C-alpha cells in the first residue's frame, strides 16, 4: 500500500516542484544593478548584463505610462519588493530609486526617470531604441537624458521644392508597438 502511494505521489510531487521552479524562473525579476556602458551615443546607463537603459519621456510626475504592449516591447527594469537597486562603477547610488508600477511590481529609477530596456537590443552596447518615436532616450550617468536622436541612413534621392514656399508636411508615422 505504501509502495503504491509512493509510486503515485512521488512523481506528482516531483512534477509540482519542477513546475514551481519554472514559474519562479518565468517571473524572476532582474538584478537591480545599474552600471555605465559605452554606446554610439556615448556613455549611458546599462543593466547588470550590459543592456542599454532608456526612459519614456511621456511619463510625468511619477506616473507609469508604459504598460501592456508597451511594456512587452520596452521591459521595465524591476527588482523584488523590499530590494534596493545598486549602483555599479560610475553610477551614483543617491540617484537610484524605485517606483511602484500599476501591476504592483517595483521599477528602478535613476534621478527620477523610470528605467526600461528595449526588446530589440540583444547585446551590450546596442542602443537601437534611442530616439524611438521621439519619446525614448538613454540616460547619462549624470542623470541627464541623452537627446541625441538616432540618425537615418543617408539617402541618394533629392527633394524638389515648389515656389509656393509651403512644401509638403512629413509623412505621418505609426508605432509598430500598438501604443
């Protein structure tokens, strides 16, 4: 009888333990260490694994605006409740802080700016999100936003102007991220 229970319960307990481990891994928060790193835009804040950090300039007065689809494309730098962010070399501990997100998670801030990563940046030194939608910018270790916009590739076409002096407005752009 005990052997039969053990042969049925033990595999179920093992599966439950593995499932719990996977759930913890899937919901794990990031290490709250903020470092400085080099990009083509200069020295900026990066995460513990060297990924460039950004701020969403639409966010004002401590209100988080990047949620849902936005937060999937621009994952917030979060830490476990009760944890404190840590300053790496060249980063000022006094400028680090946290803010509570609408979902209850804790997001790291620097000089009041909520920090995000960019989903398309996959390795150290990449800063493909810089100037995205004219609202996403990297942050210098001084705490200043780096407003250098991403440069567009050179074009070989020429534009013509009309004598009316008006010209045509630039084409409208839409976000590829659904926000």
